[in-house]
């Protein structure tokens, strides 16, 4: 599959340079980081959550877990994890579990964990379980313009 069409069209329309990193199929973001020889702290993981007004993409490093209660406090909303059906309808050109963090390509608001807001370069799923997109931290933050930045994750054990 490589990069999802909506994602690629959006990145190209923004004039952002990137490259891709192929890896064997993985089931979790930590396995992806290991397979691609990428630090988990620089692999952006997307978690789709829903609330009474719609959806939001919570983006954290693969080495972290979302603190849902903290995220609820930050957003001042009751949140729940989106179902696979909900994720499939929002990100129709992506495989389940391979949602890219660039919510603006899909019309989904983003909240970015502050730990990714300082990364020198960032990797993320391109829409399948075999391809990562890699770009400079500056380019990533440019694509994240408009995203709320907060602390709502903690390192996984």
C-alpha cells in the first residue's frame, strides 16, 4: 500500500519533504519502532478518541501511553476510544491500527502530546503496517499547525 492517498496528497499539497521507511508487518507501535530501527520516542502513534461533538486524534510517542483521564481534563470533555468501525469510516484509506497523525488530511482535529513537540525528526505510520513516513520535526510541526499541544501521556513500562 505504501502511503495512504489522502495523506500523500495532503503532504504534497503542503510542500513538505519526507521519505519513507519500509519495515516488516508489525502489530504494535513499539514493534514497528523496533522493526524500523527507530527510537520509540520519535515514532508518533495515533489514538482516535470520540466525544459528544465528534472525534479527535490524540498523538503520542510510541514509547508512551495515553492517560485518558488527563486527556479528558485537558479537553474538558468525556472521551472514549473510537471503535474499529468508527476509525475505518474516518480513515477509509488506512489499515486499522495504522492511522497517520496528520488529522488535517482527514478533517479530524489533533491534540499533540508535548513530548513530540520538541523532536528533531519524527516517524509515523503512512496508512499501512509496513511503511513509515519520516520527516524533520519542523516539517511535522508545520503539518500539525492548529493542533492543541498538552501533556497527556506517560512512558510505557
